[in-house]
């Protein structure tokens, strides 16, 4: 949602870009503004990835959900070591047009374009070493309060995020089913 707003040069996307590129959290008014707009038009269920990132965001999300008369069914916490996180992010490539995500290790050396739309693959601007370390540091500072918050609500499910993406996806499906 954030990357789409940046790509479309939406006003909130422009505000978000500078924070994203420096590895900082996008300010709550920006992210919640985007989320509120999306929730207004979402009639069916939805999955959020990478949000909320702070306890304050979680509480504000609850307020948005109340307003829309929606509930969270489950919060999935992928338990992954810091070394694995950094390795994955450094090896991530993204389609410059459609945003499809690829793992470098799954591509042949000759693959430089998206299998879906043919556009060039590139590394995200915020997937550079210093920015990654900053993002992981911020994540680790906030994750424990979020885990506690959702545990108390009785909707948190911890899943091992180690292993191949298909294995992790299957673990998530087990919980969602």
C-alpha cells in the first residue's frame, strides 16, 4: 500500500518515501491515513503485512477497525532470527513495474526481468545495508510490546519464519484455515 502510494506520487506517498528510504517508520498519520482510505473501500477481508509496527499503531488500528465495524481474526508473528532477516532483505529483488518480489537465490544469473510483466528487476532503495540495519533495530525495539498486546487479546499466533518461503506459507495457511 505504501509503495503503491509512492509509485503513484500520491500526497501521502510522497511524505512516506523519505522515511522509507532512510529506514525509519512512516509517521502514524501518514500510514493510518492510507490505511483508513483503503479500509473504506474494502468490503471483504484483508491481510496486512508489516503493520502495525508499534503499540500506538496497533491501538489506532483498533480504533479504525471499530469505526469500520471490523475485527482482526488473527495476528501472525513470524519468528525469525536477525541474521535471517538481513540475509533475506539483502537478497530481495522487486519488479520495477508490478512490484512482484523475487529472491536472488531462486533466479538464474541470466534472469533480469519479471516473469509476470517483463519489466526490470531491481533492489529496493531501502534494502541497502545501513538502512536495513536501522529497520531491523527499530523492529526489534517495538516487537515485544506488540506481541504482548496481541497475546493479551488472544489473537496472536507465533509461527517459525525460518525455512523456504513455501514452507512458511504452508504454516500460515494452516492457521488461517
